C-alpha cells in the first residue's frame, strides 16, 4: 500500500475541530444565551394583528427565519 492511499483512507475529517466550527459553535451559544436572557412578554405587531408573546420566542422565530433565508440563498448559488 502506498503512503498516499493509506493517508487518504485514514482521515475522514468529520471529527476535526476547525476554527470555523469553533466560531459557529460560539455564535450559537451566545445567541441562545441572548434569547433565554430575554424572557419577558412583549407586544409584537406585524401590520395589523397584535400579539403578546415571550420575547425569546419572537427572537428564536426571527433567527430561524433568517437562517432559512440564508440557507435558501446559499443553496441557490451552488
């Protein structure tokens, strides 16, 4: 077996901790801390209807919508 074949087969890269993964994990943790520190109820109005809901739920919903939009546009680029 040649060294190239052995090296290529032995590293899968799935369990490596990279700086990008660390940054994404840190941003995720900070986002969750921010969301769960803001637990009071607030009034939210989208055009006409007004609802009262916990601020963390509104922030989480907004974050998820933003992530979905970002994933959609990244998928369209490929």
